[in-house]
C-alpha cells in the first residue's frame, strides 16, 4: 500500500529525473541534461541571442508551424481518401460534416502558409545578420534544403482537395517542370534529350494531372517530405548547438555572467584555463577557450522565450483559422480551365516570369538564384558582422540603395511590358531561342548582377556585393508576387483591381 501511495511521485521521478522545479544553477543544468527535448540546448545561452530583435523567433516559429501542420495533418488523414473519385467528397465531409473538421483544416492550411512565409523571412534574417559565416557555411546549405522542402511540402498539399483551384495550380506547376522542353524544342533536340518531359512524368506519373499524380503528391506530402524535413531539422539544430549557438559578435576578454541570481564579472583578466584531455584538441570550435561571459542559464530564460514564440504562433494560426476558411472550389474538371489559373502565392512571382519564358522563368532563374545563395558563405570569407543586423560598415546604406534600385528596375520593367509588350508582340515570327534568351526575367538577372559587380568594384567587399544582389532578388520576388497576385486577371492581362475583371 505504501508503494501504491507513492506511485504518483515515483512515476513522476521515473519520467523526470530531477523530479522538481530547479532551485539552483546546478539543478537548472541538470534539468537540461536529463531531458531529451531540453538537451538540444546548451546549458548556458548568450544574452545577446535572447534579444527578440535579433531573430524575432522566426526559426522557432517555423518549427512550431511545422509541428501544428503535422498534428492537424494526422487528424485530417483519418477522413481523407486519396482517390480522384473520393478526395473532393472527403474534403467536403471534413469541411461540412465532421465535427470541428473545418476548423482543423483551416489550422492545417494557415499553419502551412505561415510556415512558408516565416521560412522565407528566416532566411532573410540569417543573411542580413551574416549568420552564415564560418563555421556556419554548411548549416546555411541545410537551411536552403529546408526552404526547398518547405515549398515542396506546401505545393504537394495543394493538389489533395482535388478542386478546380488545386487542379489548375498543379497543372501550372507541372508545366513549369516541363519547361526545359521549350528550349529543347527550340533547338530541335527534344526527340533525343527531353529533361522537361522526364521531370513532368516523374512528378505526375503520367502526362496529365490524374490519379497517379494524386497518389504521388499524397505520399510525398504525408511521408517522404516530412521525413526529410525532420532529418534536416535535426542536423540544423545539431549544427547550431555545435557551432556555439546563434551567431553573435565576439565578446571582448572578460565580461559578465549570471551567477547565483546576480550578474558578476568573470575572467577578468582572462584566466589561464586547463582542459585536461580537451587540451589535446586545438581550440578552433566556438565553445573552446571561451568562458561563460555574458551568458545566462538556458533554464528558464531561453525556454520561456521559446514558449512565448510557440504560443504566439499558435494564437496567430488560431485567429486566422477562425476568421478565414481554407478555400474549396468546385470539383476538379479538366475540361473547364480556370481563368486566370494561378499557382500558389509563393510561386506567383515565378509564374509572372514564366509568362514571358517558361524555361527561363520556371527553371533557369530559380536554379541561378539557388546556386548563388548556396555560394554566398564560400565567397564571403571576410570575418566580421556576424549576429548583427547590417553589422559591417556600409551595409545599411547598400541595402537601401539596392532596395530603391530594384524597385525602380522591376516596376519599370513590368510597366514597360504591360504597355508595350515584348519581343513576340513586336516580331511574331521571331525564333523561340531569342524569346528564351532575351526576356524580362533574364534582363532582371543581368541588371542585378551588374549592380552587384558595381558595388563590389566600388567598395571592394564581397559582403556588400552579396547584400546588393540578395536585396535586389528579394525586392524583385516580392514585387513580382504582388503584381501577379493583384494585377493579373483573365488571360493574364493587367487590371488595376480584381473588381475590373470582365464578367462572362
């Protein structure tokens, strides 16, 4: 009976080895050591990395959104049927019949949309705080992989409702995958070399959007891509931990640390430390040869901050889900195309470029941008500025100059094409190779590259050159997305507002 009486306590102690709320720094460190989820953090964290304005919690917000999509996705799987005959009806059942089904579907959609947005902002934050520099080059590449998988996760989920919106959005996506055929057709080698057709068949399992495509998108969406994302997330977090936490400027020797509830100077003057066996390893890693200057215990400071971000993410998702339903149009019909048929919002910028050249806008420019992003940390090798917004001299000035330059070039290019058309309008019989080579998308890339080289020559700084190029592409992507979302209507014509669209 005594053991039965103590069962709650012993059960709690078996789950949580510390068994109580930490009351000293030693117990706070033990709480971190003895918990699987907390052990991903270091015991101490630098106070600078706790400032909300450094990260805005974007990385954690993306992780929280992913967790929410996983939970709600599993609930939706209980009722969803991945069949072209049953998928639409099962979504309608979830939307109109299943108790709280509409709300859960709304949460799933908005958390996914929030995840895409936050991941994009997180990448911008990492770049503008130079947090990709040595030794974080590999983690920058992992982050790019996470960005690609996040977009793929959202894109593959787009088809599952099997309504008109999903069907024609995926049709556009598959046509973008098929876009290399524009080039191979132009030079007459498609019969021998057809990467576009191969990509489309791999994506759809056929030459059209049908049952094979639905099954492939379903498997990718619920299993393959989440598994890949979880694996990369593990590597991402592990590298952050091994690289000494979030990027931050180097502290001068000596400093302050929280001890016994007070902030006290430590290592003044710099102490000569001994490491025992660790001395066999040359101290190149951030935690080596470093004292706990300007640090606080992760428990509870960091954990409270993370919990706050998680709660803000949940609250934002719930509010959006309460007021805005996930869209559900008519049953997919291959005989009645949507006009305009638009891709998901994060691909609308590409769709604007695809309207001039499918191959250039849909494949080549995204590849150039991805390769350029991947090379940034390996070309920008000069130390300094890590962990600070626009940390080195002149970055803020170059950012604003590039923002204005990119706005002027992009808006000017769009206004010109809307008012005067492009090569095909002027020369109807022009060869397709010229259309591919000279179009607004390729010209934007060349102009932005020239601007970046000008900044490099003027300042002799790879970092400033990268800031100029990254800012230009970011601004252009935003403007193109806005333009395609708001001002493109039926037949991809320009309209000031959707209310001006012709009524059929």
